[in-house]
C-alpha cells in the first residue's frame, strides 16, 4: 500500500475547518484506492505566535522537510500584522522549499453562475501559473528611521533569468499537456518597471521560441485584469510574477463563482522538497468560527495533493464528486448563494464519492 507523510498546518480563522473537510474527503478514498496518508498536525500559526512570539518553531523547515507534502489551511489574524504572520510562516515555506510554481486553476463549474453575464459551465477554464519564490515577494528590503517623521522603506523586487525561465517553461509545458487552447499569456509591466519586468519579458521570449506550436501573448497587468473580466474565455495558461499572479488568481476565483472554490498548489517540480497545497483564499476573519466557509477550495487542493503523490484516480474522483454536488445546486454554501454549512458541504461531497 502506498503511504505518504503529510504535514498539516491548519493555521488561522477558517483554515482549521476547511482542512478538516479536506482530510475527511481524502480519508473516504483511501481504502478504495489502497493508499494511506499519515497526517501530523503542526499547531503553528497565530495562536502559536501568541504563546511563543513566533509563527512556527525555529526548526520548522527542518521538521517539514521530513514530509512528502504540506496541507495548509490559511494564515492571518486580525490582531496581528499580516507582514509578521505571513513572513513568519507561509512565505518562508514557499521559498525554503523552492516551490517556484504556484498553480491556480479557475474553472467555471456546472451549476455555478459567474458574475459575468453570458458564461456557462466550461466557458472559463484557465490556469494561472504564478512565480512563487522571488519577484515582488523577494524578502529584500528594510526600514530606516522607523517611527520617526522621516521613516522610509526600501522594498526590492528580484527577477533572475533562472527564476523567470524555469516558471515560464513550466507554463509552456502545461499548455502542451493540457492540449486546450495551446496558448500562454505572459503578464508584464515593463512599460513602468523597466528592469525586473524586462528580464521577465526576455525570458518569456526565449522560452516561447522553444515552443513553436504554442501561441503566445504578452499583456500588461492592468490590461490583463480588464481582459479577465471582458473575455476570460480567451485565456488558457497565464504566467505571471509573484504579485501579478496573486492578484489575477483572486479575479480568477471570483469570475468562476467564488474564491471559496479556488484551489492552489505550491510546487517544487523537481521534487527535492515537499510541495504545499492550500486554498487561494485566506483565513476569512469575517466568517471565522461560524462554520459556514466553503471547504471546496481546500478539498480541491487536497485533490491536487493526491495527484502530486501519484493518486491520480482518487484525485479525479474528488473533482468529479465536487462537480456533481455543485451541479445539483441543492447543497451550496453561502458564498454560492446557499445555506449549507462547511460540514454539510463535506458530507455531500463524501456521499457523492460513494
Ligand atoms: P480572504 O480570502 O480571507 O477573504 C476575502 C473574502 O472572501 C471574505 O469576505 C471571506 O469571507 C471570503 N471567503 C474567503 N474564503 C472563503 C471560503 N472558503 N468560503 C466562503 N467565503 C470565503 O482574504 P482577506 O480578507 O483579504 O484576508 C484575510 C486574512 O487572510 C489576512 O490576514 C490575509 O493576509 C490572509 N490571507 C492568507 C492567505 C493564505 O494563508 N494563503 C491567503 C490570502 C489571505
Ligand atoms: C495567497 C495569499 C498570500 C500571497 C499572502 C497571504 C501573503 O494572498 O496565497 O494568494 O500573496 O501569496
Ligand atoms: Mn492571494
């Protein structure tokens, strides 16, 4: 029997409840597909911070390196500054494990009404590939004269040829393997950011030349935001820097019904380190503790984790069960216009699996 060790970081807010449903759904498939995931709960996050002054232990990265994958809920607490919480947990994990590909699909599922008029199931089927280790999120910068009237900050974006080329190459390979529109869109802002984004554009041109059968397009981020609303069906694979990919993946979530449906995978394609699977959304403090969050983004992130671990069949079954529940339109959480609780949605998906 295939066995894998999974580090579970539920984190903050709705993180715990959505991960709970993700694990239940995976458990429901283990026997049928003869695999077993062995979970270790790591109680890191904002509560850990309140007790210890850090979001996770000093040797957290060492500890995590012993696992085959990380399943993460969300991080962020209204009483703590986000730069402390996110730079104390989520972002260092992505960087330390060189999870340079952040894969974020946006699909308009059956039963879901897009806020955009005239789109029906399947009309939107795009994936944002986000560079996940450098760019605008490089941990480079500093303050001077903090707390004085002269306070200033330097925040440096880092774009390396290597870093850009490898993620862009992944995007092209994905366009080939998807076999859909055979198109890769690069997101840039080299009109204003004439250094880093130029390295990005040059990397895109070099890699594009290796894929003569893939159509390419380069859009400025502002125009890309507009096109995600105006003609989302024109996108297949979209590749962007850390910040641009972050922004576009929230838009991708909303135009396909709810960010509560959007999964994400932080991948080390070379498999040197554990990859991390988490929803696109955050800890949603506005609905935390109410038991009404939509667990589907996390359940689908679990499906991505299973695929990464070689359980493709089980992964496909989860996606099929989610599609079935959504198309029935009877059990829907509030973000989708329904009344179902987080647990009721988990129950419905497990029933659909059976
Ligand atoms: P958010 O994604 O947490 O919430 C945005 C809106 O979407 C809220 O109205 C929320 O209720 C709703 N929403 C999100 N997920 C939902 C779900 N599963 N079901 C139903 N509704 C859902 O974004 P935010 O409010 O900007 O951020 C809240 C906190 O989370 C901040 O501290 C932020 O830094 C953090 N955050 C963390 C991650 C992460 O851990 N990966 C991602 C995004 C934001
Ligand atoms: C995401 C989140 C994070 C990001 C934040 C919380 C740092 O918004 O995963 O999309 O920007 O990467
Ligand atoms: Mn985001």
